[in-house]
C-alpha cells in the first residue's frame, strides 16, 4: 500500500480563540479519507457548527459520501452550517472520489498539470444540493491539496509546484498558512502526498 504523508495547518481569524474551520483524516485498510470544512461566519457559532460536523465525520467516515453529507446536513440544521469537501482515495487503485459543497478548494497537483475538483453550490445544514461524486485517477507522487476560503487562492497559485511536491507537507502547510492566510477569516490547508 502507498505510504501517504499528510500535513495540515489551521488557525482562527485574528483576535479569535475559537476556530470555525475543521478537518478530519483517517486511513483504514486501503482507504484514505480527507475532509476539511468551514463553519459559516467565525467565532463561537462557526466553531459550534464545525464541531458538530467533526463528530458526524468521526462516526460516518466509512459511509457513502452522499450519506455522510445527508447525515451532516440533518445534524447541522440548527447551526450556521458548514461548507465541506471530502476526498476518498483507494490506495490500491489510486482512484480518488471527491464531493464538495460550498466554497472549499480541492486540487490534484501532478507533474504536468493541476486539476481543480468541483464543489457544488450549497451549505451543509441549510441548502444541500444533490451530491455528485467526481472521480480522478491519481498516480504515485501526486499531491492533493484542500483549503478553505481563508487561504488566498490567488497568492497560493504562485506557490511553486516543486515546493508543493518536494518538501514535507506539514512544513509546506504551515508556510502557506503563514504567508497566504487572510487575517479576517479562519484558515485551513491540508496537503497529502500520495
Ligand atoms: Mn471561511
């Protein structure tokens, strides 16, 4: 089975203690589950939605993606809601399945090109779209990068591919958070080397 290296960096909006962003990763058998989510707003209300979402993922990560989103949607109805992206990788076949709702950016960075995976409009807990899964065939050496809108995409696009692919993902995640996080929002980035 592939050895996967994962880096994650997250921090709340400047001046806040509670973080409305969250993440959950899990590896079992030959499966890898990667999720990041962003509770709407910031501070306590966003963190409450985010914590509820985390508890659902911990319980349901082995369920089909559509079931995970539907379960989280029900559980988050009386919260501000979250936007969320979930990537599920079969580490034997390297097939990636992705579903995202709302403003979460997910990219696969290969030697030749970067592929953006599509998230659907909506808010988990408020307006859930029909969940569509997208698939993408990975190869060894690919990098999966997921981040919330607290990271500036336009700045991040300047980040060299060699750095993303070459360096330790935890180091790179922390560097990106330092350089490209917006002071006025919670910010999270996850990088997985497949
Ligand atoms: Mn945000």
